[in-house]
C-alpha cells in the first residue's frame, strides 16, 4: 500500500473525478468540499498527515461539525448532504488507488438531512405519529357515518392505515391498479416517481369491496376527490374521534404515513422493506424514525443476572 498525505491526495483527487466523468460543476463542488474537510482536519487533528491514519471517528466528528452548521444556519441541509457525498466519493478514490487498507466510509450510514427538521434550539424534530388504537378510533367514526360517502371514507382511511401512502397516491389510484384475484394493489408515488406493488390484506380488501359495491357508476379513478374535500374528510373524523383536543399537532393524512412507518420501525421491520412499501428511494430518509425506538438493552443487562 502506497502512503500518501492528505495534501497530496487532494491534489490528485480532481484527476479521479475526471476519470469518473464528473461534470465540471460537480467536480468543483466536491473539491471545494474536500478543502473544507482538510481545514477541519488541520484545525482539530493537526497530527494527521498521512491519509491512512484517518479513522472512523474522524469522519463522525466532521459530520457532527457540519450538523452544527445546519443548526446555526451557516449551511443548508442540501449542502451538508452534498458534503457527505463528497467524503464518500473521496474515500472511493482512496480505495481505488489502494491508499487505504479499508474503505470504512463505504458502509457508513450518511443520513440525509434534507428530510430532517431541527427546532429553533437545534434539537432534532421527530415526526409526529398516532398509535394504532388512535387510528382505529378515527376509522371507527367513519364506520358510524350515515352519509352516502361512508364506504368511500372507510376505504380511504384503510388505505392510509395499511399502506402508508401519500394523499396524491390515493387521488391517483385507479381501479385497474387493484387486482382482487391476486390480492394486490399498485400504489403510484407521484413524489418519488416510482411505484409499490403491495399485498392486499383482508381488512383493506373488504373495505374496497364494500366501497365498490356501494357505487352506482364507475369511473377509471377509484376516488374522485379534490384535495380540499380530502382534507375536509380527514378533519371530519378526527374531530369526531376527539383526538384533535388531545394532540398538540394537527392530524393530517401525512400523519397516517408517519404512523405507518413508525409502527413498522417499532416492530423492527428492515428499513429496506419499509422503503419498498412507501416508495422511498433511499432508506437514509427513514433513519429519523429510528430515533423513536429506544435501544433494547435488556439482553445486555440480563447477562449480569
């Protein structure tokens, strides 16, 4: 393994970016990011000269340094995300030329901050969610409804509860997307421009069958509902359930999505599976939900019994 200094590696790095076909603007941004990393290392770890002496904890420390820049609003969250990407590309380069023994950054979980919110005090804002019994209260109110839209509303709420999809996915849902024979439902994700083929469980299947049977005429779209009417429907049953008075946050359709993901995370469902269900292209945007689940340390404590 050839030893190379941090300074030498940064001089050689642009050539690697050129070989990889990076655009001029992207290369310029990455090189600028690495200059910031070099300055950070010089200020905080002046004894570090050779690149192979950089360890995992140095990168974690640098990450925390950049997070503080978000909190003080010196950097945008998208800027920090890119700076994390530049570190990963940089270590790919080091690994490619055999300047390091192990590319520990390759499997490092860089959390995307563009999907994360910080409070004014700099604390991480955890997504709000409802427990499953609270969601059931809302759906039970819809089942008690005496209007002609009862079966439609129950079906919509069951889709929200059982798939964790966005409002736009429900508005875009067509009858051809539902296969009652194979017991599958195709959820189209407008935001991420992909789709999920989800098994149709018995509860959701029955809700859709009941709604279908209640229709006097059929259209290609399952629900012919505008955004405002959709929101009004959610508000109606939330108010009837009384949960709006108990919670310190507004219960929207997106809260159902947060609740769905949180429930699965608490059940230790792999983030990769959750992402397939919910249409997330990257599991890193789901990592914020893991903060809701305390580490189970009982097995460690039991060793001392």
